[in-house]
C-alpha cells in the first residue's frame, strides 16, 4: 500500500495539475475568437467553423457535434474531477504495487468520463430539440426566459429528492464503493466499469446542477467555478449534506424572482 505522504507529494498534485490544465484550456478558449462556440451559438453561420462545416459532407451536423462534445468533456474534466478525487485516491491505494496501476487509473477515469459524456450527449440533443421547438412557437420565442426559469426550478427541486441523496451517499463513501465493486479479475474491463458505475451515481446526484450551465451559458467560467465548488463540497466535505437544502431553496427563489421580473 502507498503511504499517505506519497499521495500528498505525488498523486494529489498530479491530479490537481490535470484539473488546472483543463480550467486553463477553458479560460483560453473562452477568451479566444472561438469563445462563442462554448455558448451554443449558430456555429454554421460565420467564421472558420462555418467554412469547415461547408467543406465536410454533413459538416453542419458533424462539426458542431464534435465541438460540443469537446467543450462538454473539457468542462466536465474541470468541474467534476475535483469532486471525485477520493475515488481515485482510494483506487490508487488498492492498486498500489501493480505494474499496470497507471493504466488502471486511466481506464477508471475513462469510465467515469464515459458516464458524463453519455449524459452530455443526451443533454445536448435535448437542448437542440428544445431550441428547435422554441423557434417554431412564436409565443415561446418571446418568452424564452421560461426555459431558464424552469431549468433553475428543476435544479432547486431536485436538491430535495431522495434520488439525489441516495446517489450522494455512494459518492461520499468511495473506499467502500471500490471495495464493493472492484473484483481484480479482468482488470482493464473492471477498472473501466468501476469508473462508469461510479460516474452514473455522480450523474445521478449532480445532473440537475450541471443543467444549470445550459441556463447560464456554458462559456461562463464564474458559474462553472461556483457549481464545481458546490458539488465538491456536497460530495466530499463532512458538512456537505447540510448545503443541499439551502442551495435548493436559493435556486427555487431565484427561479421565482426570474418569473416575477418577467410577468
């Protein structure tokens, strides 16, 4: 087994650097001429991406989808990896001394990101359908704020759901989770499956908060940092469970104020 000092000196700083690089990449992207691509604009209308879309068969669908996937995975890496540090720490200790330890950690991360990537694919698809529906209904076009208010209200209400708290309990006990699900046979497949399994519980407790990025704009680094901090506290800090209800109330009040200000 690796000592605690090893994790303080090597493992934790390494993961911290990866997360910092993801945030740096998001910051650079947001400040670049391509920053608007983080906000789901009409990517096929102007700029080099529009040229690329017209040059590739089916590019109007393929290129925006690829850029959306890249943006989502980068955002998920920056926001969600810090919240799951205890899982990687627990797995790294159990896999200590194995020659394939690094490979297993990578597969664990890929499985975790696959769960969030699948959620992102569904969320982006539903978002595109919703925007298409809104564009076809004039009344909704004039009252598009309703979508943001509804998203915020859903996120607030979900803070009180039993599903959220059941999933949070799994996320708060990573060592028990690894011991329960890690078999050590067919290691590569099981490491990926372990990451995906834990990722599903993570999606289960955090999906509504992540949907807020569609309401406030996925290019808003300030909102990303605030939501990432809230999710990390909920999952990993001893008093984190006491944050869920106040956060839910704040979101419901925000949604109500948004409705009141637009009526």
